[in-house]
C-alpha cells in the first residue's frame, strides 16, 4: 500500500466514523503523537485538538482531517519514518488471520469482559493497558505456513492489540512464536481452551514477557460480534 493510499484509508475512516473525534484520537495515539506535539506542528492550541477528539466541536471537515492525517505522517517521518514504513507494509494476508481495528482504544479489562475471558497470566496489567484492535489467528496455518518475515503483518496498524489464537490445544506454540517474534502484542488470547489446560510454559512465557494471557470459551462469531459492538 502506498503512502497516499494509506492516508486516504485513514482519512476515510475518520470522515465516515459515527464518532470522528474518537477516530482522530485513536490514530493520534497509534502514531504515538501527543496533543501538544500535534498542536505545535499544526500551530493551533492543544485545547482545539482536545475539543475535536471529545466532540465538543462540530465534526471536522475534510480540510481539517486532511491536515490532521498529513501532520501525523510528517511528524513520524521527521522521527525517521519507521512507523509509516511499517504501516505501508502491513497489508494483511487474510488466509492466515483477520485483523479487527477498533474505532477507539479500550482498556484490556474492558476487552476481557467483552469476550468473557479468564486471565491466567499478568492480570494486574489489565486495568492500565489500552487495546486498539484484535487479530484472530489460525494457529496451525501461521506456525506452519506464514513466512517469518511476514509475521509483523498480523499487527495491522499497531502492536498495541490482542492476538487471539484459534486451534491451539495447550497454548505453548503460540506463546513460543510470540516470544521469538520481533514485535510483541499487548495481549494474547487462547480460543476455546479451558484455563486448567493452558501449558505451564505458556504461562511462564507470558509472565516473563509481561503479556496478559487470556482464555475464552466464546465462539469466533460471538467474539467478532462482541468486539465489533
């Protein structure tokens, strides 16, 4: 995906969102740009940005959205452009996984409740951590078929997301894959695996990496419905 195509995709998401302020805030945080940093770049007050993000101002027009998106890219490029480069290379390979990006950030605890999850490692991190999306992964296909250099693509726009692995019987293989991967997720979820069946090594890896590890009994359709809601 080219840079211009990516800008259009992000701008379109903001413009068509029922909550454009939340969408603006999400993308600013995904780019790791503070309100003050963005306000300095745009030569406007931080309160103006805050008003847009909290919907205290009327929905931004296409001119405002264009300046907003261009500024995020320009700020990242001034820092070296690593995040923009990763975004441009992150087109998902859908046969391996399904990436769901949220309209706005939610806490990991909110995410756990949405999927009726049980946390088996690092529960203390749930309240403080924010999640921007979830990637549902076919464990067997990813481990056996996905090229290692393509693993980064499962993170879509940001690594601050949950990876939900299906088709796992103990959780060991997904956690080993996460441990050796160059980029770590914020959270890992094991699908349809009882808490007492989670491999002890998987739990130890999650604890050593500081990654909350959850299990859920919901069906994939129920998970997708809960997260899209």
